C-alpha cells in the first residue's frame, strides 16, 4: 500500500530511460528502489496502482513522494528476500507527510495511530528511553522490544485483521469501513507493552509460566508484532511487519 509504505514492493530495474512519460507509480518505485531490493518490477507498479490515493488525497501522496525522494536511501529498509522483498521507511522519516495522507485517505487508521501514540507516550518505560536511559535489565533483555511502540505498523495490522483489510494487489482500500480500530486495539497494545516490560525485566511474558521460563523469550516471536498478535490471540503468521 502506498500509505503503508512498508508493504510496497521495490523494483530492481532501470527507471531512468522511458520511451513515454513516467507515471506517478513509475516515480514512486524509482524512489523506493534505491535500497536495492530484488522484487520484480511489475509487482511494485501493480501494488502502487492498486493503492493510489483518491483524487481528493492525491496531492498529499505526491507530497509524501517528494519527501521520500529528498530522503537518503539508507533511511529505508529492505525487508524480506528475493521477489518477496519490500521497502519500509524508518519510522522517523516523513512522518508528518505520511500521516497527513493516512488522515485524508483512511481516517480510521489515523484515529488508531493517534490513540496508540497517546498510549505510548504514557508508558513509563518510554520516558526512560526518550531520556537515553536503558530500559533493559533482564538476562536476555537485548532480545526484547524497546519503546517506542510501532503505532503505524500495528494500526495497519489491526486494519488487516479486524477491519475489512488493507489494500493488497487483489483488494483495493475500503474507504467506507468505519471499524473503530482504536477501541479494538487499545487492550492489545496495553498487553503488548506490559509483556515487553516483563521481558526486559527478565520475567515471563507467558501466563502460567514456571520460574525457569522467565529467563527470556525463547518460545515467542519476541517483537512488538509478536507480542501484539499473541495478546490478541492471533497466529504469528505475518513476518512482513517485523
């Protein structure tokens, strides 16, 4: 999705020599492909075309593209391998432009993001992380998720699981979906925060675990996504978000 940029494919072909004028999606893929991911060129174009912003929000998507183009390539991450690889911007880049587009095009997701960010700001461990203090002291604390909570990523995951779904190459975005993602996600986010804190403290994140289980997260997909899905009682079957 062009809004959830991490789900866009990155192409490996040369976009510099066009027999015809480049389209918006040609430019989008040219900018994202600078990371060198290996996905098939047509996959990036197909994903972009299926998730273009509506006419009323298209100028905001163009503004986001301008921001991405002015951002060094090393601020984007290549996620996955081979033809399934995708690009994800690091969370701190072009946030204002990206969230402006999300607010226009998918307000239910933006409402979720804003609620999540407010919840994240109230997390006591976030204050320590923002001050540069270590929030980890357990024996395997380095394997545990650290603040901040990845609100954009989790709200897109909520939309995929509980709304009528984020756009894919087969399914366009449903702009009529009014699912209250913020209300659905709040208990799962609080649960994930609590389990991450337990992990960093070296105590168990699994209900009913024995003391020997408290050494670390060996049986868990120990990531924000893994904890979030575990709290929601959902299978850990989406590697794309970590």
